[in-house]
């Protein structure tokens, strides 16, 4: 498992083993796995912890194509289970387009209590007006402080390290398909240390009686999940 997933650290490997019903300590996993550098842990603010179920973050990140076109990826992240509840890609992120993405993310007036974002001018007054009209309170991070938006920065980092750093992006459509494929894996199978090594969509722990362990590839083999299946 470690050899097939060189980007995984001991917590990720340990989480997969727990879901397969293998009772082993994380220290033992760390001892026998292949060595890979691990990113530093993020800082969590008291505000984020107190409003975990009432808060979403929004942000953009850029991705160049093979022809050096710059594409913008917009994410809406729910903090409670680290779920990406909306994603879209555009080459021209206007204020109107960005405001529409928020309406698409919460179409039935079921928006969160708080929305955390940076002070990028791309959001603009129209975006803020839509947020206010939906009954959501904006919380702005201070300039040059990505650690205040640690949840969504961590997700963007995972998308880059575990997916986009290893693929060639041809155009807007190919980028959207690639990220959608990764997010299906991310939501259903990827274990998270902050979720007590569960996935955003909770995974059941399989007993040894469920069968043998099989490896299932995702995102063209960049990632894998493991489950027990009857012979």
C-alpha cells in the first residue's frame, strides 16, 4: 500500500488499514512504510473550531494549461466534514460569474451562517451583495495570512499534490473532469486526520470476515482505495 501511494504518510496509511479491520498502531505503520516528507500541520483558529458546522470557505486557485493558458478553479468548502460542496472552472472569473457560483452552491436558501474568504478583488461588491442577500455573514481574513483559511488552503494543497502536479491540463473541460474525478475519491475514500481518520462521506469499518483486500485505482491510478471483497 505504501509503495503504491508514495504521497501518503503514516496517518493516511493507518486510516486505510483501520477501515480494513486491521488493528495496528500508527507507530508500527510509520516504522515499516517507505519514507516520504510530510507537510507541516496547519494552525486552527478558535473561531473556526467554535463555528465548525456553520462555516464555509471560498477561494480561487490557478492552474496553467499545456498551452500556458491560466485557468481559475473556484471552491466552496464546508468545514464540518471537509466537503467540497461546489467546484467550477473558468478562464475569466468575473464578479458576476463568482456571485453565480455561490447561488449554485446554495440554490434553496440553505446557506451557512458564515462565509470565510480572503480580500481578493475578484469577489467584488456584487459578490458581497449576494452573500448579504442570502443571509450569510462574510468573515474576511487579514492580508497575507493564508493560515487563517487553513481548511480550504489544505484542500487546495491536497488537490495540487495528489492530482494536478501529476497530470497535463489541456483545457477547461479536461481540468474540470480531472478535479471532479479526484473529488469523488476525496469525498468517498480519502481518510483525514482531522476527521479521526474517516472520509468526508463516512466509511464503514470492514471486518476480516468481509473477504480479501483489493486495491481500486482512482484518477487514472494516481490514488487508490482499499476494501475487502468476498472471493
